[in-house]
C-alpha cells in the first residue's frame, strides 16, 4: 500500500476512534437533557447517564485499541525477512 493510502487509512481510523469515544457521552447528555425538559425527570439523571456514556466511550476505546494491536501484530508477522523463507 502506498504511503498516501496508509496515511488516509490512518486518518479514517483516527476519526472513527474520535466518533466512537465522543458520541456516547454526548448522546447520553442529550438524552438526560431531553428527559429533564420533556418528561420532567429530576436533574439527578445527568449523573448516571454521563457515567454510562463515559463507560461506553471507554469500552469503545478499549476495543479499538485491541483491534489496532491485532492489526499491528499481523502486519509484523507478514513481513518476510532474510531468514524467513515461506
């Protein structure tokens, strides 16, 4: 793969990581805001929903990091060196 394609691929993965980590807390805060204004739920709902959003973002980051480690190990194993004959 050319260097430009690798750079574009990395940018796409990075933007996906940003969306996967930032969207759950933002959506949970939006849901809490909607619940307090439209349904009359107390302000206490912000705390559990924010915690839920942060946990979901952390879980997404953990899975993304594991996927990237697996891809890096696979790329490292695919390289053919002088003493590696297949």
